[in-house]
């Protein structure tokens, strides 16, 4: 009886499918680029512009890969540094011009063993799989950022940031076919095939530590409302008993 029940369940059981898709750019590449941009922007000290009305000119970033993200990060840093952003160039005291020397990725691979090869035996082609004792793939993103500020009306230079050139890395390693073991700037400790196996070191020095960290949550204090009248009005002392008007 039990085998018949199991067979019936198998016959009426359904099946499902999952649709998979890949984005044009890998998540790893996007994380590397955004991390390099954020760290480069955070290294720029914009405090000398605090309190000034500024207009961010991003025309030079139009053809830059991830230029919109870089422009948004710069705008964020200006706001966090105490600048007032003007919506139009004519309404600003200062014009802040941004440019990027490089925003992109590259990678290199190292293999200790025999790479995959194609061979011909008796006129028939075949391929031999990769046989690696150890293998490593390094990928990095670079962001080279530079900005300057000048007075809108006179065109006189006011400030320049200097060049910030930051690289963000990630590494995949295989040992005797086991892997990948992943670590790097965008990984939370060492991971094995996406699963964390080591916790990040506590108290480790962060070379990118800055006064304003754009990656941490923060609530900015609202500016005090201006008093339209000026000084607070105070009533004059008056006698308690006033004379009758009759």
C-alpha cells in the first residue's frame, strides 16, 4: 500500500523553475568602483569652503564612467562640509569644478599549474581542462579625483583639493582546486565562496579614516530660524491699578 501512495504522490507532484539573469556589470565591479570613489572623495578636505554658497560644475564628468555617482558623492561631501549648494551658477558665490583622471577597473591572474589547452590527436581536436595547484585573481578599481574652486563673479582662484588617487581591491584564491577564498576592501573579512569564515579584525587602523565619513548615517542639525523682528520684545513695567478713563 505504501509504495502505491508514494508512486501516486510522485505522479501528481509539480515542478517549478527559477529565472536567472545577469546584469551588464558584475556586482563586484560596481562595489569596487563605488568604494574607490567614496574613499577618494572622503579624503578631500572641503572645510575651507564651509559657509559659502557653491555651485558644483560636473560638466567634465559627463563622459566619465560612473560620473553621476562621483558627482553625487562630491555634492554630498560639500553639504556635509557645511557648504550651501546653489541650484544655478548665477546664484552662487563660488564655482566648484570637478574632474576625474581615471575611474575604471583592471585585473590580473596568476596560475601555478597547467592552463586549459586545446590539442589535436589523430586529426580530432579536444581540450584539456585547467589543472592548477594554486590560482589567484586580483581585481581593482581606481578613482583619481581632483576639484578646484573659484569666485563666480571674478574668476579668481580660491581653493584646490590636490589629486586623490585611490584603488580598491578584491582577491580570489584557489588552492588545489578549492576556492574561491575571497578578501579585499569590499569584503567583510575572508570569505569562502561568499560565506564569511573570518571576522574582521577589531580595532584595526583604517587608512581611509576621515573627519566626515559619507558611508555612516548622520542627521544634520537644522539651522536656527532667523528672528524676523530682531531682539525679543519685552513688555514695560506698568502699574497694577490704572486710573479710570471716566
